[in-house]
């Protein structure tokens, strides 16, 4: 059974940093692209970043480019999101997702339970 | 960026009815359209990918159609567990973009 378990969320002040982790199990982690998708309270879904199966390619939405870094450790089956210079508009539940196939297509087949990041002073 | 315009924003229906949700892409996404269902307090769940392909384990009352820029999700014979929010997503290229969502409520 595919499992994605996020951790690392919480309350953080504007301008500070936070690192999210996502522990994956139940599949061969190194075969799949992964992504972070967020959802602000009572709002819709917003793609944040994607990383290829081997970590060689990364993609970001414009609003986080230069502030967030997606990475992975295939030996540990873990996905990360380093978030710097956090803003109030980054407040959201962050979901770790796995692509449906190994083809690198952005179809998000599996989702973690989410971790809430609140940016506030 | 590809914009995804989803309608309606909300929809009220009764158990047993059929409903259709539509999604319009700002440019051709060549069938790379995904539908998700999200229940309150839960993570989204993949329903349909490639515009028409039903994910394993999803009931056959859900179906997707469309091509180019116009797509739709149809739910036949609504069941109590279907009342939730639904999102479409451009899966063609980054930035992957979602529709604003449709909240399906019990009439």
C-alpha cells in the first residue's frame, strides 16, 4: 500500500524558514516523480513544485521560485521542501503527492494527509 | 500559464440525480486533464486521468469526457458519499494548474 506521511509543519514567523519532509513507503520511490501541492484554508488546490524521479529536474510555481527548494533522498525514500523567506500567503496545508506513472506526467495519484504551515507573527 | 475555468462553483442535487461539471482550459491540453474529489478535512483523491480514464477503484458512475480545451465530469445516480468538492487539473505542463473547484451539495 502506498503511503506518504508529511511532517515538519507548524507556526513560523514571516521571513523565517521551515523544512517539510514526506516519508514514502509501499512503492519504489526512486521510480516516480513527486510533487508538493498546497491548499490555503478554505481555498482551492495549488501546485507548488515537482521533482523528477532522480532529482535531476525540478520545477516551481513563480511565487515560490528562489524561496522554496524541492529535493529528495532516494536512499531514504523521502521528499523534502525547504521553504525560506516565508510569507503570510504561504499559509496552507502542504500535501506530498506521487505521480500516477513513471513517465513524469503531472497526474497526482497518491496524496499524503497534509501538514499545515501557518506563517504569522 | 494555462488557466483552468471550472463551472459551476457550486451545485445542489439530490441522491439519484446526475450532474455534470465542466472545465475549460485556456489552451489545448491534448487530453491531459485530471479530476479529483476532495471531502471535507480529507486529502484529494484521483478520480479520472487522461480526460476519460477511470482510476482503479473509482465507481463507474463517474465518467470523464472532452478534448482540446473543453472537458467534463459526469456523475450518474448520485450517492450520499459523492457530495464533496471536485477539481480539474491541467496535467500537460508546468505550472500545473487547477480549476477553482465545484462544491457539490445535497439539495
